[in-house]
């Protein structure tokens, strides 16, 4: 799993470990948080490995996949969670910001899947953590982020078709506002976001983790190519 030292990623690590999976996850600079998460999983009887890797660097991403296979003895599931969200008017965004968002949110997903596919068997599962902003962008300043998540949605559909004959499913969770440090519940725009959702509240990381658990499990074997909105009614 990419980008999982905190927030949604950490919740997914906990859930999959609790489901019985041995989990390897990458982190960027949050070494302390990553090691704390590993210790938490081990304390509850699970297996977790933390790997430092920049999700915007395809060489490091591929290396993390190889390290996972070596340390855990194989690969059955890939969850792409790493992502960044720069929000600003288009006039003030730089090409460096554009390149970084594409590198992490799009190229990093592609690189991880490309490196993982040779190791996935006929029951392989790929889940991308996308964003509801691929479908709806009610607030300004989200141009690069929304574009990157729409690219992930398209990649998901295309790879579901390509990898389906091999028994590998590919799905995308289009997540709505979720209470993490990326989208805190007490931010300046939090009330505006609540008003956009049918449930009138932010999601919880464990709720997203539950959706991932379903998609990688045996009951979702017939689900592929789905861009599944888990958004509290953000799009209704």
C-alpha cells in the first residue's frame, strides 16, 4: 500500500491487518508515524512492514513493490493511497506544483500498478483511492487535483478491461470529505463541505477502510472497473 503512515492509509493498514493480511506500506517523511503504526499492528498480532519511498519517484515505487515481495513472500493486493492536494487559483499555481501532483497522484499510481502486476495472481486485487472531485468540483482552486483524480478514474476503467482476463480486479474509491489532516473537520471550508453532503458530516477513515476491505475480499470478485463513490452523498 502506498502512502499509509496516517489518515485513510493508516486506517486501511489496520483493517487489512485485522482481516489477516500481511501488510507492507510506504511512507514519505513520516518515519515516526510509520514505525508507530507497525508497532500497533504487531501488538495486535498482525504483520506490517514500513518502507520509505517517494510516491512521485517511479524507481522508488517499483523498489517498494520488490521489497514487499521479498519480505512478505508475494503480493496479492495493491492499494494506491498516496496523494497530495494543492489548492490555489490557476493563476498562482506553478508548473512545479503541476508536475508534482501528476507525479504523485497519477504517475505514482501507474508505476505501482505496473510493478505489481507481474506478481499478482488470478485473484489479484488493485484498489485506487481516488476522490469525488473527479466527478464534482463545487469549490474553486481544485483544478490540478480534480484533473489528477479524473485521470485515475480513467486508468481504473482501462486497466479493469486489460487485466480482467487475468482474473485481476481494478477498482477506484472516489472518496468524499474525510476527517484527516488533509481535510480537517475544523478547516475554514468544513461547514461548506458539510452542506454539500446528504449526510451532513465528514467521513471517517475506518469507513473508507471498510470499503477497501470489501473490494479486496472474495465477495467482490465480480466487481471491477468501478469508480465507487464513498462520499456521504456529495454527488446526490
